């Protein structure tokens, strides 16, 4: 094979291919939306004139399939009624051009059932601006992103930016497990989806608390962390813990911190759960500002106390945790009581009944002597603190 010596027009031809494929896709999408809009217009007219009834729509669907084949898509009674709804919703709308040309039909079917005109227009603009897939759009709608964004616009913009940069926003590991045959039965997949819905709902509840405080006390300056619920999340302190830069996004250098909560904290009264979240948010802010709020002698030092009391908490000193024992101050407690409505817990810890035959096994806990970070150690090997680079001390608990 002769050596390639002239690559002058390579990029030009690649760009031509990409542009043509994109153009074809956009044209097909426009024609499909235009078809459903026209179907909706005509069927709506037949219904209003009294020429058709509900049963006629079903009859036409059967007739069309007998002519075009049972496998034809988009001509079921449900699809035809959706076309009628599509026409009646948008025929006088200023968003009609965007809906026809830039929103896929699948995204349209997700947006159509929304109750208010404002919410529909909100999602139309976000789909157009961030090029959201139907999977990502559905995730936003199910988690009431519209109201979350109204509460905190800056955090809403951050969520959309992060979401648009991910190729697959929802359960990549679960999708991989399905493809590999791990979820081979339909009921297994349904169960997995059900568990996912519970976890998503609980994370949404925690995110509401975070966004509420971020707007109220931190001027929306805190980046949204990963929320995780697991046993021993407290790492030696009640309720929860904060781990800076704990996660790294696949395929990028972006790192994300974590706020972890113990399962028992989910069932606490809202003001106690809010206090745990705010406590961890103080650590989060201090880390972003480069402030050291824990040290070797006191887990929570004077810097933590000053920042906590400046952001809605009252601190009490103990020998073990320094200024780490906190509660909401009066003003913050009133704000939580009056304004923070994040729903009831979706998950609760399944406690074993008294007299259970299983007994808790002894385990080891490794603790950093500098920052007091603790982690269960299931091995016989010594651990090193990833932050302080110090040898961790291990003891049975």
C-alpha cells in the first residue's frame, strides 16, 4: 500500500459526512413531527365536526394496519390520540417551530402530558439548549427538576451541564448487567427498576435539602456532591460524613465530592436530617475555600465552629469531637419548619428483630491519626490515609 502524502481534504470530507448525516436526521425528525401534527389537525377536525367518534379512531388504526402491515409504527389508537393532543396543545403556540423541527417525537410525548404551559415550555427550551436525550429528559421530569430549578436556578444550570456531558446518565452498570445476561428474566429487571426508583426518590429528597440550604445560606456556591446511603457512613460521627473529591467522572478529569448518610438518619424528623446535611455542607464549603476545619487534637476545630455558627448551626464542645456536636439555630430551624417540604422517607433501614440468630462479627476499624478519618478494614493489611498520607491505626471494634 502506498504511503499517504496528502491529507489536505480529509477534514473537509469528514465534515461533509457528519453534516449530511445530521441534516438527514433533522429532516426525518421534522417530517415525523409534521406528520403527527397534520394527523392531529385532521382527526381533531373530524371529531369536532361530528364525522368521527372515539370508536372511529380505533377503526382507522385497524384499517391502516391491515393496509400497511401490523408492524407499522405510530398508528395505534394511543398514538393517534397523542397526535390530537399534540395539535391541540401547540397549534397556537409560539414554540410550534421549535417543537416541529428540534424536539424529537419521543421527547414530545414526554413533555405533552405535563399540566402547565410554563412547565412544557421550560422543558422544550432545555431539550433544545442541552440536546437532551429522551432518557435524560425523562429522568429530569420524574425528579421534578422544573421546581428544583425554580428554587435554585444556578444549581439547575449546573445539573443540566453535568447531565449533558454524560453519554449515559442512568444506571450504566445496570444496563451493562442487563446486556451481559445478569438480569435475564423480565421480573428481575422490573425489580431492579423498582429499587432504582426508590433510590432515585430518596436521592431527590436529599438533593432538595441540599439545594434549599445552598440557596438560603451559601449563595448557591457549593457544587452538588454525590449522595450515598450506606452502613458505617458516619465514619466515627453521628449521622453522616463528607469525603472531598471522592469520585472521578469516567472519561474526564472532573472530580466530585461525596456526602454519605447512615441509613438510620433517613427516618429522623426533618429538622434532624436537615441538621446532618447542613453539618456536612459546612465541611464541603470549608474544603472549597481551602479552610482546614479538622486537626489532630480536635476532630472539629475552631475554624469549623466559626463557619458553622456563621451558617445556621450552633456548636457544642466535647472532648471526642471538638466542636462537632451541632444543631440548627433558631432562625434556621424556623426556615426549615416553614419552607422545607421534601416529603417522607422512601427508604428505611430493615432492622433485625430481637433474638435473631445471627450475631455481629468482630471487625477492624482503621483511623488516621491526623485527620481522624475512619474506615472499616476487612483485611489484615495496614492502610494509608489518601489525604494525609499517614499510616492509619487499626483496632477491633
